[in-house]
C-alpha cells in the first residue's frame, strides 16, 4: 500500500489506512516506523466506527514490545569504538558488564597509569606467553646437553642498544642456572693485554653439559676496538686472519658455536638512547661510547660489513637478527639456538621456521649493506 492510502494521526509516525484492505481480510492497517524500519500491522477491525485512535496506538505499543522481544539487539549503547547494540531481554548487556568488571578487577586503578605504559605492559604479557613455548624447549635442550655432556657457546653481537641483553634475559629466564653462565667481560687488564688475545675468553669456556652466553665476545676486536683506537691496525689484521681458524678448532673439539648478530636501525638506536637519557631506570645503560655511536654509524657499518663478510663460514656462520622489534628478535634468536642441535623430546608441533623478515641470511644482509648501509 502507498502512503497516500493512509491517514496521519495525532501520534507521531503513526498512520491508519483510509479503508479496509481486501488482501488483509478486509481489516484496517497501521503503518509506522521503528528502529529505522517501516512496519505494517493488521488490526482486527472491519468497522472504522469501532476503531479509535487510542485503540490503534495501544496496538502499536503492544506490537513494538513484541518486536523488542524478538530482536536480540533491540537498543543502542554509545561507545567510543562505535555503536554497540544490545537488548535488556538478552544476556548481551550482562556479558558486557561482567567483562568490564573482570577487566577492572585485573587492571585495578588503571586510570591512574600512563596510557602508553599500560599498553606496553599488556603487550609484554602477550609477548611472554608467546615465547614461553620456546623457553620450555630450551629447558629440554639443557637436559639433553647435560645427559650427553655436550658444550654450547652462544655469541651475542650488535651495535649498542641493539637488544642483546634483553634477549639473553629472555633466553635464560627459566633455564637451570647451574648449567649456564652469562659472560660480559670488561676492559682487559695489563696482564691480559700481554697474553694471547683469545686467552681471556677461553678461561670462560663451557664444561660438559654447560651453555655459555657471551654478551659481546672476541668480536669486540673486529668492530669496537679498531674504531675507538683500543687496538692497533696490526692487531686488528691478525685477529681477522686468525678468528676463522680459532672457531674451526672449537667446532672440531665438539663445541657447538652459535653466532648471533642483532641488527638495529639507526632511527631505532637513537630512540632507545633518548629513552635511556630520560628514564632514570635506564640511565645506567648509557656510556660515553654509546653517545658516539650515532656519529660513528658509518664507521661501524664499514667494520660490520668486513666482519660479517670475512668471519662467516660453513662451520660457524653468522645469524642476522633484525632487532627493531625486540620481542620478534628474541623469538627468532631462540629458534636459531634450538635449531643448532638435535635434542630429545622436541615439540614437533612448534614452529621453528625462520621469520625471514627478522631472521636474515648473511647473503641478504651483505647485499643490503652494499646497497644502502642502513643496518
């Protein structure tokens, strides 16, 4: 029926047909809008004299109530993220309220916290849950090393603020501390300077069943020392000629050697330095050498390129880990370590495949550096 077939009433939006309609049993018809939809309702009157507007309006109200019961999302609630629809007659509202109470119970007085800090904290929880499966595998690996008396050395190299320390903490978090050691050597003493260069590192090598993680290693001589004048050119050249043979001997002595290079971008390194300067909890990490790292970016890039090109071999390859995203870098580092040997009871359902955006082959890294030197 057309709108012209209806008469407007004193009630807003309510129309009554001018005459009965044969298709609808010769009854009068109501027409109105509800929830942006047009509705037509047949009313049980054939004689217009018996139909008052009050009766028509009562029919309208009863019909609207029935629509609310049938429609599970009958009302609207304004929310920042959009328009959430729910019905008092459904459990949707109760579910929303209960979920809010649960979240508030977990977060507590979250409104007093800095939004960025809160968001970062919540993200860390998700990250910790994701990496936990791989940390379980590290414990299995440790048990295997102890049972077979095997030895593992893991080198963590990279520019300042590239995320080496954080990765080491995630890797060792649940490991048996009786069977691993973290070694971070400071400046060599006068006695050590007079010794064979590798000697002070050998003193910390693992015994059977042990893992030793070097937070910076003998590769200081390949990058940091020549740039800051802590070694002579001759000492640098000798190291670059000898290191491959040194590592070849380690592998032949059944030491499992894993070399990780954490590659941070210049912009991200600057952001992390600025955070160290402004955050009292991180200021201890900042050194004079760190403050020069940005100015010496090209010098470090040149030395990095030479190091990766000349010291990556089939027996002891470098694994490049993009570390702008700390969490993804840590997951990939753990994968590399787990893939370095076969151990018992490995969870075959876990994903050990490299994320090629984070875990970069040495060939791709060198090609990228030749092109633009941005890492």
